[in-house]
C-alpha cells in the first residue's frame, strides 16, 4: 500500500485501518494507492467497506467522535471538517452507526 506523504496523521492511521480490513476481506490486489478524495463522488467504496471491518476495534474513540459530530449537524462534510477524519472513515463510521440505529437523520450516501 502506498500512502500519500502529505496526509495527516489521522489520514495515515485510517489507511492502516483500511489495510486491516482489506486483509480480512481477503482481497488479492497487489497495489493500493491512497489519497484524499477530491469530492464525495471520489470516495472509494472498497475503502469504506474495509474500514467498516476494523475501525471500531482499532480506533473506538473515532466512532464516538463521529457520532457526537453527527448529532445536530446531519451533514457528512461538517462531520469530516470537525472530526478531522478522512471522508472514507467518516462514511464507514456513519454506515456502522446507521445500520445499528444509533444515529438519526438521513443515511450516509
């Protein structure tokens, strides 16, 4: 996995979480390049799936942070900004929380 050197510490940690999830998904891809998405449409669905597998185990405080930021905002962009986490990670956590019925508002897209 190649990681863009200019990523923040949280973004680099999110890539480690993604790698954990990819390993558990038993994917056979040889290369993976991780950069910050330019727009919401650029969010990698595989990254979201992989992070959903390991994020609670590896960074439980991120789940708490995202849940707290979601309440009252109901907007992914605001949660990304205020939580200082990568968009893929925020989306993965929101999907986890939505599936468990722990958050209200519209589901993550």
